[in-house]
């Protein structure tokens, strides 16, 4: 069969719309805030061999992992796959990522022949284990972290596996919520099956099979053509995680080497730390997903993310390292390392493409869970992910109040948090003078204060960038550090970046995200843009003076141009630069 470009485009868009409709279905039918509001889930569509063809507009770090997880299912069951079968798994040592991320796969049959597989993955609010939320960073082996599900059938020939459902029910703290979220995933798969049948009816079975493969092959051609336009060479970068929450005085090295040659690219994580005691280790599948997403971000915007993209990117990581863990390593908080690996990969790409890649972000999102029992002994679990600030870019400031691009998540609304949990949100605000200074400053971070209203609960936090700040690039300064604090307005107590502790009624926990790194020399930032930041309270007048050499007339709320020019020239002379004859000014 010969490919027709018009038919290919129509088929591709139809298939991609199925994956997006699956995502909308989960968002509309799920129970938990971590899915409905944070949107910590993903959807995808594969061919019968498990090769990713289309993905929903969801989380890159999930989607690159789906092929590895699905490969494990297909290998385990072989020919024992038939109509009405649905599979579930979450085992990091069988292709999963961490236990809260539960995969559900539904093969789709047409006239008795398997043509496709609907795939979903959702972060469940609890899968058991020693800490509510199943996401503690201070677990030291996988067996502490919750219910570990190898590839099994959740439905067999349309009949539910009652044993599996009962096993899940008895091992999670909030089964009603977890079952609601699992059924949302099943609903998404049912929607995918219905819409795929309509696609087959429109195009025919053989044409559908052909164009599913052609979508992948076309993506590979686009990817390799785009890679040929990038410079060849070897580019390296290292970054450091503060600690693993156990050995608090031991920073953890991440090292990324990107090798680009002709139409292919390699991402190697050799040189990264050996796996650690704390639960921040990564599976190879997650490392692959990070690497795919980083490379994809510097390619043409219209290249799909599917198996064709993956074919052109070779990802390697030595076993037994934090980027490719082996038993019995814990990994519940592996998201922390994954996001930091994203920053590290971007650092290497910035060496290759300084005009396309920005400085460090806030390091991903900070994960927080609060779980316990109310006065009637009914369980509650609140899971939140704080998403905040990008690094400054070669052409623009970093974005604030927005998710890290590797996550594509959202922030939960204050009203919903308070109406569904024993919590009050006292503050939710941007913080001045915390973004990394630069010609293009980093994104401004925010803080959130949570007041606890029940008698007692367990608070679990995984965050980073308290000691090792988000890096700046090409003269840009690093962003300011993150901070955790208990009862900030009374007997304030500074806390570690990773913690598990008891909350009492009335306690107020504050989390402050780190600021994004700056890009370029702060003394080259347009003074009028500094003034705009002062007006928006992103920067204080003192910050404008100390970080940017800009003097603000506080009464007129304007820039003192001559004083600023003189100060900047003296600062340049002090560091050995040539004074500038004039400064470019813009209207803001």
C-alpha cells in the first residue's frame, strides 16, 4: 500500500484525537484531586506490538515509559491475550516507574484480530505502604512502599478478576477513591475502543494497520531530518541533587553526555551517582522518558511523540546507578530525580544549542502528602504537587506559576482543597527577589501555607534545591533556594528538603519553591523591564539595585537613568569589563 499524504494527515489527527479524548475522559470521571486538578495522569494509543503511535496532551515523563511497561505485559502473557482482557501493573522492576503510577492496558480487537492497545497511567493517591500517599522519600527499599503489582489481568474475557480487585481494596487506605480512579482509566480505554472502531469502519482494517505504521515511520523521518540540522559533537553537563533524605551531607551527582552524529543522538547517564538509600532512584524506563522529552523539546514543534521519535534517540544508563536502579532500591520519590535529570539534560543541550535552551527550572515539582484519620476513624489523604518556575530563556524571561515542561501538570484550586480536606490555605503567593537574575530572569517562585485542622496526620514532603540552587547560564545567576518551614508566623522552624513527620491540629506548614535560574548578564537587562518587575512585585527596589544595578526613584516609581548608567558602568569596570557608552531603553 502506498502512503497518501492527505490520508496520512487525516488519519494521524483522528488517532491523536482519540488519545486526547481519553485524557478528557479521565479528567471528567476521576475521583481524586491529584488526577482531576493536578492532572497527574497520561493516555496513549499503541499498535498491536505495543509501539507508541499517539499520545494525549498529558505528561511527557509518563508517556516515554509506556512502551517499556507494555513490553513487559506482552512478554509475560504472550499468546494469552484475547478480546475483553484488560491488564494492570505498577511494578518498577517489571517496566513501571514507581508504585503510585498504575498502568492499565486494554487490547482492542477487530474481527478477532488485535489491532491496537489503549494505554493509561494514573498517579493513585494511595497504594499502601508505610506512609499515606505511598510517596515517602525516606523509604529505603521497594518493599516498604506499597502494593507491588506485576503484569496481571484486571479483566479476563470481560470478566473482572475479583481476586485482584479484593487484593487492591485490602491494601490501600482509601479504596473508594482508588477504585474511582481506576474506573476512570477503564472508561478512557472504553472510549478509545469505541472511537477506534469508528476509525476502522471509516478506513478499513488493512488501511488502518498500514497508516498506524506509517504515522510511526513518518515521525522517524521527521525526527532524523531535524537531527541532521543540529551540530554534531559531544556535549556534557553535571548537576547535583542536595541529598537523598537519608545521608543528608552527601550530594548526589547527575552527569549527562549527549552525543550527536548525523541523524541520531545518544543520551548517556554514565558518571551519575550509584543508587542511593533514599527513595529517589529511577528506573531505566523513567530515564528514557526524561531523555526523550529533553531532546524532543529542541526539535521542530510539529514532530509527534511516538515510537518514531524514540528510534532516533539511544538512551543508556549503567545498572545500579540512580538513573537505572536495581533491587531492592526504593523509588517512590523518583519524580524528584527525574525532573532534575531534565535540568541536567537541558544543561548539556545548552552547550550544543545556546540560542535554544534556557537555564535551570525550579527542579520539577515538589511533592506533598498529608494523610491520617478523622475523629470517626475515616481515612483522608491529600496529595499535592507544587509547580512553579522555569529558567530564563535566550529570548525571554522564565515563566512563573507554570508547571515544569516535563510534567505538564496544574495546581489544585484553594477552594477545592479546603472543601475536600481538613486543610486551610493561608497563603498562595509569588515571592519577590527569588528568581535568578539575568538579561532574562528566571521564573518567580511561589509559597503555599497549609494549616492542618484534624487531630493528627503524617506529612510527607519531597523537594530539592535547598542547598544546590538552580543554575544560571551564560552569565545568569542561580535562582534562590527552596525552603520548608513549620509554623512560620509563630515559633518558626526550618525543615529539611525531604521529610516525613507528624502534624498536629493548628500546625501550619509552608513550602517555598526555588526560583528559576537566570540567562545572560543581569547588567544587560533592560532597566525598564526591571522597573516592570518592581511594579509587579517580582523584584523589590533593593533587589533591582543589588542584582541589576538599576536605581528606582520610589516616589515617581521610575528608573533614574543617569544614576543607573553610572552604577552599571562602575560595576562593569570593577569586574574588568569595558564600560558601555549607553544603555538600550524600551517602553514598558
